[in-house]
């Protein structure tokens, strides 16, 4: 486990394979709150954890607004809350339903492509047969 208390923007960028611009964007979106030493941003361990959670949420398909909403619930208490967990479960179920619908849509599209392909092949065969018949006569 990483026990370092503060991080520079370049350290976080390197650790999470991000650009410093991305990290500043998350700060602009009120998801990260570094302190300042002059012009230098100083990120806390909490900022590091939040960045990790932002990226995990992004991979799971959560919007930044949804991530912010979860953070706000967490920030209301010292250690999170039952409300946060219920909201997270709701978001997970919503995302799962979206993915299931996408899978159905993909399966339907694959069927339509197969049907279109079969019709094209059938028509090509008919054209070739007609050409063969025309040449023979």
C-alpha cells in the first residue's frame, strides 16, 4: 500500500497513465481538490483515491456527474453512508440494464446483417446462373 501523504500532478499522471491536463480537468469538475504551494498543486492521499475511483467509474460507464454525486454522499460523513451504497447499487443496476439492452441490440443487428448477407449471396448466385444460361444459349 502506498503510504506517501502527498503527490504532485506529474506523479499521479504517471501512476495512472493520464495526462496532467486530464487531472486538471477532474479538478475543474470539482472532483479533486489539491492544495497549492504557489503555482504547484499538491494532491493528498484522498485525492489519489478519488482519482482511482473516477477512473474505475469511467471504466464502468458512470458519468462524471454520477461519480460526483457518489463523492458528495461520501463527503457528507466521515466514512461513507448507507445512502451512498444504495445509490451505487442503483447506478450499477442501471448500467447493467443498459449493457443488457446493448447486447440485445447487437444480437439483432447481427441477425439483420446475416439476413442482408444471405440475400446478397442469393442474388449474386441468381445473377451468375443467368449469365451462365445466357452464355449457353
